[in-house]
C-alpha cells in the first residue's frame, strides 16, 4: 500500500477542475493545493492565525478539526467541511475547493450553496496581563503598602485581595526594575507579578488524561495558536489496563492511591516542561491549565479516594467544576497557573465526555446527534438541544492496542490499514516495516477477514476447507495445539525479526471492545426511541484511530450501519473541548449547565442489556427490532421511560 494519495482541487467560481497533485499522507492541504497550482496563500505564515488559506473538503475523508479551525472558522463552518489548509494534514484521496479571497472587513466564506457566516470562537481565557509603573512607598507619614502601590494601577474590577504566594514576590519585584512590572490576573484576581513588560507572553495548556494515554497541548492564550503537542502512555497503566483494575489496585489503600497520583502528576509536570521547551516558552508564563479525564483519572489527579467509585452505586465524590491554584495540586511544572477541571456527569461518564460535548456542540443541535468517544473507557451521548442522555461503554484497552498480543499505540511501525484479496496487504505508519498493530489496523484486519471468509460471523478463525482459499492466504494460517492465528507479516517482512500475527484471542478482545460501544449506542437509541433513520449524525471521537476506515467500523458493527455521510470522525473531542474551555471562560462556565441537563443511563439496570451486549459481540448484522421492543416493554413496566 502506498503512502502517496491524489488531491484534486476545484475552482471556487464554477466548481470546475483547477488541478491535481499527488502528495504524501501527512503533508498539508495547503501544500497539496499549491502543488496543484491553486491560487492560495497563508498570510500568517502557516501558523493558523488567519483564514486566508481556508478550503472546503468537497469529497473524500474529512480530517478532524484542529483548535485553530474552531478559533478562526467557527463550529458551523467546521461542520460545513471547511478547514484551514495550513493546519490540516492529508489523510486520504480527496477533493477540495479553495475559498475565494475575502475582504478584510468581511466575514463570509463559501458554503455549499452560497456564502455562510463564520462565527469564530471568541477568545476570552480569563487571563489578563497589565504592565504598570509603580513606585515603592516613600513616606512614613501617610504610608501606603507595596501591594497597594501595585493594585492602585490595575483595572478597577481587579480584586485587591492578593494571594500569599504573590505577596511574597511583591517586595523584590516592585524594586527590581524601578517599579516597571507586569501583573497577571485570572478572573480579575492577581495570580502573578514579575519585573518588566511581559504582556506578550501568555500561555495555557489543555490535558486529556485517559486510562491508556495522556495528551496535552500548549496554546497561546492571546491568539489561540497551538504551539506544541505532548503525550505518551499513562504511567499508571502498569497497575492495570482498565479503570476497575486501577481502582482495585488503590482501593482503601492511601499509599497506593498516592502512588497512582504521584505517577500522573510527575507525567503532567514533565509534559509542561517538554511543551514549553519545544515552543521556547518559560514555564512561569503558563497561567491556565484545563484538565479533563474520566471520573477515576479526575479523582486520582486530585488525590481523591476512588474506592467507592468502583462500588455500586458508583457515585463520584464531586461532579461540579473545580478551580485550584497549581500549588494546591501541586503542579510544580507551572508554578503560576490556575488549574481548571471540568465537571463530571456520572461515576463512569467523566469530564472528558463533558469536554467532548463542548467540542461537538450536540447540546445546541436541532437534530438528534450522537457522539461516541471510543477508548478504554468509552462513552456515548445522544440527543439534541431538547435533551441529552449519556452512558458508559467500557471497551477496555483493545482498541488502543492493549491486551492484543502484538498490539501497540498508533505510532511509527504500527499496522494501521489492512487489505485482503488473494493475499494480505498492509499500510504501516511511517512507511516502515511493521512492528505491531494499532486499533485502526485491528478493525481493518477483522473487517477484511470477514469479506475474505477467513473468520465467520461469530469471530471464529477458519479451521477447514483451506483448499478453497488462495495459496498465499492458506500459508498464513497457523495452529499450535488449540491456539490458532493468522500471519499478517512474515519474519522477513516485519521489523522485529518475528512474525506479526493476529490470534483468535486478539479477535475475541476486539469483539468484546466493539460490542460494548455498539451496545451502548443501541441502548440509547432504544431508550430514546431513535431509529437509525432519525439519527442525523454520528460523531466518532477518540485519539486511537485518526485514520480509522469507517466502512470497516460499520462492517464489524463497531458503529451502526448508517450512510457514511452521516458518520464523522471528530478526532480527540475531549482534548478539543479542553482547549475550547482553555480559550473561553464562557464555554468553561457553560459546562456546568450542560452537565446538569444530562440524564445518565446506567446500562446494568436494564434487564435486556446483557442480551444486546452478547448479540453485539457477533460480527454480522441482525435486526434489533424485537430486542428493542422487549426493552421498551420492560422499561415501561419499571417506569424508566
């Protein structure tokens, strides 16, 4: 499989062809458009700080939006398939339309049938910097104070109550540069003072703490520009791959809870330092950090006992938003920051889901939409502006490479695509020899194995009639005792001096993971009486499968059998939501209102859920009408709906 794809560019005037370019996967749409001869430019120097390079993806896979897309173009334009071409990577063959030049005073971009208004994200992070020239107290008779000399120069709305940590800095800062200093406030409260004029340095970080991985972004709070990305495996994973294992490890044991907390704080502190070093930014100028994660990760980050989160009724200790000084956490990597945690929905539907709702804005939708955040602890939210329902769909780590014999994260060397005809063909991240398989590759492999009749609808590897298969496929079947597997890459084809195989147990792990997600969606559809035809759009969220083949996801019944145009990959919506809350206090404040309006559905309380889950493990499609009728009947009898 090749890593080069074709990008077609059409003229924005008459829709006619403007040019074609063949580029490598990972290059930007801007590079592709320029290579095709399109008249396009990025006046901000490819930093995502303007709208001049915007394009509309007319056909082909639509890359997930970036934070800059949301800041510069707005949510509605993103839904209209617009992207900033300088920030968007080519992921597959596609057709794009370059938006026409726009007058500096205009706010119009080309939409599907005309021009559409762009409502960009209003940047109001709550962090403000004020440069002042103050004078240290000079008189004993009518004596003022160091703090007063500074606060008198600040805007009138500033809270004059100064935190102790800032008071300790004031004497030296006031006298270091003849009173020339910069005061930083958050929500009108002073959080830092420093000598000189540093008003151009104002940064924040957003983190998504997942069960399997942790990712973060350093952002310029003045412009919304993403300066650096960081991330790695969650170091707590050595104590268990899923939430319940993590909870069990520290249950009623303060020392083990402290161990888990220490590991994540150490990782976050290191990520802050790493991101600032990448962007050549001082850690002292990081003033706001937004953290999201599932309920367990949220509580461990704060040092809150998770013991009862793992016991019925699985109640969180707190569900509202939290605001802390970094010293209270503590986060020594960002000594001057305020740390914001978004609110939790339920015991197993955490702040990461709240953030995903902020990103997708399904709470403002006129039509019924669904977001499914696919990860170790999956969540499903369905509804519209008239109301939302949410449930937990614990998939386990299989879709992120965990509990798979040769599974790995989506990194260089991971098999991400699989195609089977008379042999097996692999697409590998980085165009390297494969060293393992990631979630998107696993989904692709099983979907193609169904079509090639290498496995049956129940997920069993073929064990007879091999003479009916092409010779190359026959050679890929292995059997050692009762353990069966299929070879994806032979020794000479792999990068680890051993075969890359997919075992029967690997397939079972995928079935269990995808069944949890699929059954969660079906349950919410049933409880809310939403037929497939009434589901306007399905957002597939989560960082595990940026290049997931949606046809394969439908084939193995990871998601419902909807038309492809009604399924959108939204990327890491949790991190996107955290970034939005980082840049907008209005959006952060709205999170509490959103959470209060969501109805949580505990799947275990529905008698028919187990039946749906078991059936959802199958890899073939069936008619759910009778099962759904049974659920509605039971729900009515128990006054659930």
